[in-house]
């Protein structure tokens, strides 16, 4: 395994850390492949019921490492669509489709695709010193890694355009106020709360979490009648899980439920 990614396995959950602190965890090809492998393995592992993603050092992720994209060292223009289709798009789909909660602890600046990888996660916590920067306009590009999609849905057209066109940093506290992320925390409290949240999800009703993710992802594209039918179908599936029975029994017994996460 590449040392550009650190993996710590805990009981029921995995912590994945971006580990190129000297480059603000900017992504090169080695790191792309290692991160996708780590997320993919955790998503497919039935013993892993939650994923925590964070960064090492002062930044979360500066996006794509431009060190190998210097036009002065290239014979022609790069094919950035190939970069997206080969690296970023599969990663974003993997995070969004993971059948378990994915928590992101943004420990510092998240810029460019680094910001949008964070926003693809289910729960985003950020240190108060962190900021989200859609840096693409500064180099003549468009928000990628799902950025233009997520910003518009989470913030609306006006704020999405302003962030994308200006590249202005959005402080973590304002990102939380705007609903872009779940919570901004004092720097010293970030990792403790993120780890506690991942551990809580790891002890929760995993199938119900996965079905909830799918429903929320589908909501913006569904008509109400279609979505009500989808809810009914998914609630039927959730109601057949052992975790539902356990949850109801624990409620009557006035005790904490012991969920297994099994379907």
C-alpha cells in the first residue's frame, strides 16, 4: 500500500488519512489510486460499517497536484477530461454509493477537487480554521469532481455561481451556516467528534443508513408521488431487517439497541 494514504482499522469503522502533508495532500496519480483502493475496500468490507476521511498536516486537500501539469514542461495541452474520468469521477461515485456512512473531517483548507471530495461525503465536519475554496476559476477551469452539481444543490444557483466564479475562500463557520457542511468545530475538538461519530455509525443500523442515503440522493430528481412509492418500498426493506426488530424490542425493554448492521 502506498504511504500517500494512511489506513487505521477500528472496531467496525476505518479511518483513511490523506498523507502528503508537504503538498497540502494534493493528489498525484499514486495517491489517486491508493485513495480509491482504500475507499473501495472499506465500502465493500461487510465488517466495516462506517468510513472516516481526513487529512494529515495543515491542510485537508489542495486538489490536483499541478506539479506534473506545468505547460512549460509539456508538449501539448493535457486531457483533463481523461483525468476526471479515470480518477475523480470513479472516486466521487464510490463515496456517494458506499452502502454505509462516510464522514469527512476537514482539518484545514480544502481547495479545488479537494473541497468537492469532502462535499461528496455524507457528513462533513470542519475545523474552524478550515476553508473551502473553489479555486478552479483562478486557473481557467470549471468546478469538477461533482463541484458544480453539489454546490448548486446544497447552496442554490446564486451562491454556487459566486463561489465558483470568484474562487473566494468560504470559512468553515460560514459553510456550516449556509448548510454546505454539517458543523464547524474548534480545531482541537474536530477529530474527537469525527471519530466518535464514525464509531456511533459503526454501531448503528447499517442497512437503514444505506437506504436513507439512497432516498436522499434520489429526492431532488423524483416527483413527490414517485418518491412516496420509493419510500414505501425502502421502508418495507428496512422493516425486514433484524435491526428493526432489535430497535423495537430495545425500545420496549428501555435499553440501548444492539444493532448488527445485517440485511
